[in-house]
C-alpha cells in the first residue's frame, strides 16, 4: 500500500473520523489485520480559525503548503486535506508538492454524478457556501448548486464552529439543519452535500427525504482506495 499524508486538526473531531474511516475501508477491502499506512499533521484549530476570520489566507496557505511538503518528504505518496473549508487554499498547496492531492470537492462531485444527480443542496461553513472555490469546483462537474439564504447560512456556520468543532451535538441544532435541508429540497435540490467534515456528527441519511453525501466519508474512502491502489 501507498502511504497517505493527512493534514488534520481542522477540527480534530472530524480528523478522528478520517482515521477511523480510512482504516475501516482498508480492513473491509483487504481483510485480515490490514490497516492504512498514514502520516498525519494535526493543527491547533484555534490558530486556523483566527486566520480564517481575520482574512489571513496567505499566512494559512504558506503554513499548509509547508506541512504538505513535510509530509511528502516523510514518505506520503498523496496528500489529503481533512477539511472542506481550507480547500480554498488547494491551489497553493498543490503548487508546493509533487505527489497527488486528493481533492474533497472532486471526490464528492464524482460520487454524486455517478448516482445521476445534477442539482445539489450544499451545507458547510460560510466560506464553503458563499465563496467560489468550492461551488465552482462542483460546477466544473456539471452540478447546479443551491445554498441556503443568508440567515440560514449564518446559523449553519455558527453551529459548526460553536458546537460541532467542540464535540457538541444538540437536538435543536439538528432540527435547524433538518429545516435548512428541507428548504433546499423544496427549492429543487435532488440531494444534499454535507459540505463540512463535522456535519456528519449532527445529521445523516435519516434526517432528510433525499440522499445525502457525507464529504468526510467520501474523502476518506477515496484516500483509502488510493492507498490500496
């Protein structure tokens, strides 16, 4: 198997899911006592959040690129960035390395297209929902992307940072997400992208009438399949 480099800690709650899901996928495909060869760098997420909200994206990009180079030098044969939001900086990371970068947006879009959907509802941080880096990546796969209205986006974002990243899973927040997803379906979404790696902690297939696509699981499975070859 090939070694995968994980850039995690954004937040560690979802990075722990990556570690579990990647190894479960390897075990299920290869059997016996097989598990994935992994290298991980885990950030102090408070530092990253402060960079995000202060607009210090160039500083964050330089840090992520350096971590990617260090993982590659340590033997990683592909890099996985264990967060949707920081894929805003994917071009800077990719330009700093020579091994493949497994993009969460591409992996998710390919899974959606394989199911035959073309119009998707997207939940995530405000950066992921509102900025072009993620939506345009999905559109490049011929997907029409719907996002919640501004007030709902603010609440979806708040729940991610103030609750899920702290390991808090609250029933009122689940209902808020259910309402947001139902509104996207009413607006024409054929499926829902859980476009933040923490959202899978809160909602899943049983919370909405249409199919959901868990970006954490999809990204982890794609990484495991690359490792296996």
